[in-house]
C-alpha cells in the first residue's frame, strides 16, 4: 500500500498576547478520551495555540511493582498496561525474561505466541479504528469493529480461561497448550468473519466524504520528524518510516529457522504511507489487520507438535501435576519453584527485548541482582512515546480536531503510568 499526497502542514500561530485566549481542560473524564488522560489546551477562539499533555491520573506504579513481584507474577501487571491487547504485553515481558535467563523456547511455543501476538494486533486496531470513527459521530463503524473483538475475546477465553486479563505466558513457555477445536474456531474467524468485517469498515470509512474531511491533513508529521520524536508503529509508518521489528529485528516466527529445522519466516507486507496525517494512520492500521490475518493463517498450517515449555532441567517451569501428586521428586521441584526463598534465580546482568505491538515498539529492560525479583524493571511503552508528539500535531488546528488527531494516535492511558 502506498498513499502519497501533498499536505500543507498547519503552522502554529505567532505568539501574541490576546485577551480572548483561554484555557480548556480536555479530560481526564472526557467521553472522547476513553480513558484517564488530560490535555490542557490554550485556545484562541476555537483554534488551539498551545497544548500541554498531562499523564498523571492512574498512579499504578507498574514499573516499581516489577521490583517486588517474581518474573512470573509480574505478568498480571503487564495485562493492565495496554489493556486493549494484553496478550501482546505478556509476550513482550517474558521475551525479555527469557533473554535474561538465557532460554530458548520451543518451536510450538513460538508459533502459539506468534498467533496470539497477531490476534492482539487485530484486537487493538479494531478498537482504534472503531473509536476513531465513533469520536467523529460514526457509530456503525464502531459496532462493526467491536463485534469482531468479541470473537477474539471468546478465542482467548477458550485458550486460557480469561477474556480480558489473560496472563497467558510463563518464563520458558505458556500456561496451557491449545485446547481441542481452538484452531478450527480461529480458522473460521480469520478466513470468514474478519475479512467481511474489514470490508464493511473500509466501505463505511475509506471513501466517506465526512470521514476524509475530518481526518485528511490533520495531525501531520513528516518522515524526519517521526524519527526524531522516536515514533514507532502505525504512527511512524504512516509518515513513511520503514521500521517494523518483525522485519528489522525478527523474533518468534518472523525469523528464519524459527523451529531449528530450517522453517522460513512468515511472509507479510509492512504497510507504509507517506501522507503522515490521521487519515493515513487509519489506512495503515486497516491494512495491518489484513496482514496479521495472513500471518495467523500461515502459522496455523505449519503449527509444529511438541511441548510448549522448555525442558524440566532448565528449572524454570513447574513440573507436571502427575509428577507432583505421585512422586516426591516432583513435589520438591514444585515447591522449589514457588517458595519465596527459592523460586527462579536468573544470573546477574541486564536484558532488553522488544516486540512490535499494535502501537509500536513495546520493550522491557530488566536488571537482575540474582534474586527472585528484578532489581529494576523498566518499560518502553509506545503510547507514552507517541503521546509526547501530540502538542506538535494539534497546535494550529480547531478544537473539534482534537478528538480526530488523538484517536489516530491510539493513546492507552495505562501505558502512560509513571
């Protein structure tokens, strides 16, 4: 996909003292922010001449909790970061843990994690596209997108027993293997239900005159500016930045020989646009959902057999329940993993690993002091990075454009927590 057209970027108004300038608090309880974020807008009439983003409304202390929870316990906290696609957070966190521990997960685990990561991408983009339209008054598009998100919730519930806070991954593996009949439900969703929903969304919005006029030319950021602001994901790719961790720093099934037997990397295209505005960000997300479906379709067909967890001699996975119930060795191994004075003990050192999630690069930096908890757990959340550029995008636009530009960035406030 190549979208190119000329946009005259809106320039900030010259600074001047005007008696009619006033301050408007947009959020944190505004219906178009969908969450607890706040914008302090300076207005000249209805034109925005200044904007100060304010992030401090959750106070969850997500990073600090990483110093007090074990490497498996902390996965429940990652669910609550980007809660629109929590499965992607689980995978990113435990990839960093496994890099710290020096573990290589099994081919089947890699394949299942790849499927779950792409389902999470679709899940996130469906809501982003739907709410971006909803904020502009298009209710039907939101309903079309949300119907398919419910199917993904059903798939995750069937997979691990939870719809919202899944906590599915573990250091060295997964909570459960795929249940019987799950791949059949997934195939039906990918091949029949999702394509129809995406076609409906495209027919409703892509050539809709009102939607185009409310998004095209708004929130413009150039290629170089996107790089300088460290933007990633659809926000950067809509400005022509050719960067996707799945291609540039491949992992899981995105890398060649991911199964250790010469299996090729999954084939997909990275959508790039050059308009750099809210409309292009919508187009990129729409195409990314189609590419994610193609990735899942490929992985299902080459899903390997075998265990989902690393070998028992790695001493990071709980033993099978039959061993715990019927052998003293299994019982001892189980207690050694869960006792507070034992547990998992990584080597001294530090590790950083990142995934290409729906909003961009989600990375975790972990420092280990050899104990059962991280000495420091630092998160690189894409929403936090993307949110910083909002004042540049909105200054010079009308107040009514705030919701359109904000929706195109897909800011999740829980990722802003510091």
